[in-house]
C-alpha cells in the first residue's frame, strides 16, 4: 500500500478532527515519519 494514499485516506475518514489528528500522528510515528509533514531538513 502506498503510504501517501493511506495518509490521505485517514484525512478523508469521517471522524472528528481531533481523532483524525491523533490517528495521523500515531500512524506517522509508527511508520517512522516526522509528526509534521513537510520537506526534510537539510543541513
């Protein structure tokens, strides 16, 4: 499964905004992704 599609599905799921935020943060943490989406930091 494509990770971007999974994250998009979670955002479209009919739930309260607080539950969607919690689910997204938990999913991103489980996948080892940064909790806030965006471009990677470059040093």
